[in-house]
C-alpha cells in the first residue's frame, strides 16, 4: 500500500489554508528563531510556532481577549513564550527593538475565537495596520502568513483590503502568493503569504 501523502488534510484532500500556512512556516522556521502569533486565540498556532523554534527560540503572541491568554498559557511553555494582552496593531511597540527586522515569521489567523463571542472579531482597519507592522518586523527571508475568512462577518472586507494592499507591495522586496479553493459554493478560508526577499 502507498504511504499517505504528507501535504494533505485529514481526509486525504488538499491542505486547507490553515494547514498550508503551517506547512510553509514549518519548512522555514529553525530552532532559535523568533516568531509572532498575531491572533493567539486558544493557542494552537502559538504552540505550533513554539514547536517550530524549539530549542532556543521565542514566540510573542497577541490577543485582545484575556480568555485567549488563559487558554494559551495552559498549552505553551512559559520560558519560550510571551503572551501579550493587546491588539496586534501595536505589535511593533510590544516587541523589543532588537527584534525589529530580526523576526522569522508572523502568523495571522483572522476572524473570531471559536466557541466564544463572535462580535470579538478582527477588524479590517486594525488588521491592515498590523500586517504593515509585521513586514517591518520580519528579517530578510522572513515570512508573513494571513488566513482570511471571507465567509465570516467582516471577512470579505478584510480579504479585499488584503488583496489591494498585497498588490502594492514592491516585487523587488516581497514575493506574495494568494492560495484559495476556487470551486466551492461557500466562501472558504483563503491564505496570503508574503516572503521578504533575502
Ligand atoms: C480565529 S481566532 C485565532 C485562532 C488561534 N490562532 C488558535 O490557534 O486558536 C482569531 C483571534 O483573533 C483575536 N483578535 C481579534 N482582534 C484582535 C486584535 N486586534 N489583535 C489581536 N488579536 C485579535 C480574537 O480575539 C481571536 O481570539
């Protein structure tokens, strides 16, 4: 019997946007790297990033909900993570100055925290401030990933703004990809990936 494919969703199908983001980051992050989880939520992505940069690395994670910090703290080791109760639009101010331009990855998973108040969603205005700040934090060859949910309230607007912004990025400094399922009736999650040229 053939071994199952590595780059697949649990049902054997193509990777979801969330899984593509993880696959790309896992391939590029190294022990000792610094990464940012811009939308901590229940901490699954914070844990994922921590595992990618262990040993010796560090993950800074942001959320506006205290519940997210409480949930995430249960999953991730103290010494490798700084959990910040603040909006990602202030990420540059919260990261030590010596890490500006030295961060290997910034990961966004937009929308709301499953199982909680759906009104506490990411907002286009602050999201777009944050993705701009994220590019300033990245080191050469660093990667930004943004999963957008066009089917959620406000998600289509975030998707449009991401597309407009991505189109303005100088191709001599950044490479941008947009991955999305194209033959589904609903509006499935989409992934934006920005690679800062090394
Ligand atoms: C889809 S969830 C993230 C899922 C999470 N990465 C995980 O692994 O569980 C989106 C999160 O973004 C948070 N959020 C909303 N606005 C934010 C902001 N301005 N800055 C940081 N986080 C924000 C929400 O509170 C929510 O927890």
